[in-house]
């Protein structure tokens, strides 16, 4: 009902079957440049093929949304098995210095909610946004609360100058001009005004007025602005969810914490209960977006040791936390599961209990 124009009876959306992943992301970026909301879905190998266009979206600052259903890799890997192994590939997709927002849904219900959020974020930030689910969520059956939608919610298109605003403007329009310090410039849709708001879209270096330039100072200024934009994105990400250990003394401090994300959530909730019965108390935090919220850094700083649970071999979330937060790697203890099966509470509880016992022995020695 919502996708049909009530007056003309015509569809207000289009579904296009592209010939390959490169064409699909090209169509999405082209639609975003033209003011349409668009997305495509893929898995790890598809992200690899899409990387050049993702870099264009980042540097030319064009909205796009990609749903990445992560599976076992590398290459074709285990195409029918689940992993959380595309984090670094997605977060830094593109050659040169790039950073892309990621959303980490825990179940199909959050896929629905974060799917809608991804389009708002892509428009606000004028960049590619990834929704990082995995094959466990994408292909298995889940029990969730019924999807709900707030009818009062409106699309947030971000900083877009209208014809009237361009007409009334006294200052010269600069497509990549940071007018308010958040790193996010204003944009226009093609054909908005016959004489104002025009600019060249290009993947090359340019000044704030979209004029081509390879001057070092101009390039550095633009790259620093993109960093400011990424910093501004922190406040737009879904907040992490914290679960503190049960304490007899509410003011007592828990030395150990655990970070996790995505489809690990149900198993983690069960594992925390199991560890509690063993007398092993941990504060827990579910990370729901990248760039990481300030609460994540504060959580790590508040604990002596933080276990990082993820479904890949190379501790990709841990690597990103160290890289982005300049955190002591020794403080983050990896708990890794990557055999392709969904992670279980038994695995998490057993591994953490083992690591905590080793830590207690080392401390006693």
C-alpha cells in the first residue's frame, strides 16, 4: 500500500536484477547521486567486487546501502556456513584511506529496524552504510517480536538544498564545504535549480567547491573533513546495550567485561547466565554500530580485562577496537569461534571460564 502512488496507481519503487555485483553497486550509487534511496545485498566476495564503487561513494559522498550476509571465507570458503568475517573488509573497503559505518543487527527484528536506519544514515552522512548480518540470521528460522513501524516517522534526507533555499542563498554554494564543523557538507539533487547548486561529481581530489585539485593542502583539508564526518557519525549510531553482572554490593566493581555483537547475542545471554551460576561475574556490552560509540571506550577503560567474542579467526572486531580506540591490545582477550556453525552458549561459557581460570592461576603465581 505504501509503495503505490494513490493518484496514479503507479509503483513508487523499482527492483532491478543486475548482471553482477559491480553493476548492482553501480546502479545503487547512481540512484543515490540522483536522490533516490537504493540498496543491494551481497556476501563477502561481492563486497570485494564492489570495492571500487564503494570508494567512489565515500570520496564523492554519495549515499548507498549494502546488506552483507556474511558467510565462511576466504574466497568461496564455506558458502552455506556462517561467520562474522567481513568486518575489516567492509569497514575499510576501498583503496586509500576509507572508513564506512557498519550496523550490527542481532536478529531479523533488528535487521528490519536497522535496515530503515541505514537509509537515514546514508542520506545524513552521504556515504555507503553496511548492515552486517550473517548467514545464521539470513537463512535460519528465528523467533522474534513482530516487526513494528512508527507511522509518525519521516525519512531523514540529511543536508539537501532545495530550489527555494538555493534561490534565497546569499553565499556561494560549495558542494564539499563544511559550513557548521561536523564534516558533512550540503548537497543538491540534479536539476534542482537552473543556475545554482551545480557541481561536478568525481572520484578525484577537489577543493570545497568541487573544483579538481591535486594540491597537497587541498587534499589534506578534504581528508580531515571526512574524518570529522566519521567522528560525527558516532552520535548517530545505535547505542550499545549494556548488561551488568549481578552484585551483592551495587557499588562494587567487576574486573572483567565482555564485548560481542550480532547473532552471538542469544548464545551470549545464555552463557552469561551459566557463568553467573559458576560464580564468574562479567559485565557485558553488545556493540551495535561502527564507528564505536564513546560508551564502548568507557566500558573497556572501566575493566581490567575484556573478552571480545566474535565468529572469525583473526579477531577482526578486536583489531578494529585497538586501531580506532588506541587501546592496549593486552587488555582485549579474543574468544573466537569460526567453524561455520552458529556459536553456542556452551562454547562461550566454556572458553571464558577456561581463560578466567588461567588468569587466576597466573595472578596467584
